[in-house]
C-alpha cells in the first residue's frame, strides 16, 4: 500500500488562537499512540491570521481510518472543536517525493 499525506486547514474562532495553539500542542503529544501516523505537524499561516495547517503522513489507508480514535487522541481532538470557526478543510494526497521521509 502507498502512503497517504493530508493537509488540513483550520480557521480559529475569534480570540481563540492561544487556546488553539495549546490544544494543538496536546494533540501532537497524543498522536504518539498512532504508530501509522509518521508525520503530524501544525503550522500557522504567515499571511492569514487565525489560519493553521496540519501536515500529516500516514503509512497507509488503514492508518488514516484509525486516526483520532485512540484513548489519548479522542479527547485531544475534541478539545479543538470549540476553538474553530468552522469545519476543517481536508485534502488527501499521494506523496511522490520527499526529503526526510521514506516513501
């Protein structure tokens, strides 16, 4: 099976950026329970205040299916819900080439 990469765009609710950043830090730590999640990182957009992007790489489709369902991830992901201005935008892709990542 081939790896799957994901970009998720999150827009934070007004005045909730610092809370979101704290919640994201906890979420990244909780992701340790997902062995099929190889890269899980969050980035603040330079040109769009309040917009954050997750970049994720999974070993395969099965790893994507279990993402967020673990004992630590469920509450960590739920904590993000009240901090967002809307639903995340998700783009799933097939990685072609990468530095620092075995494809």
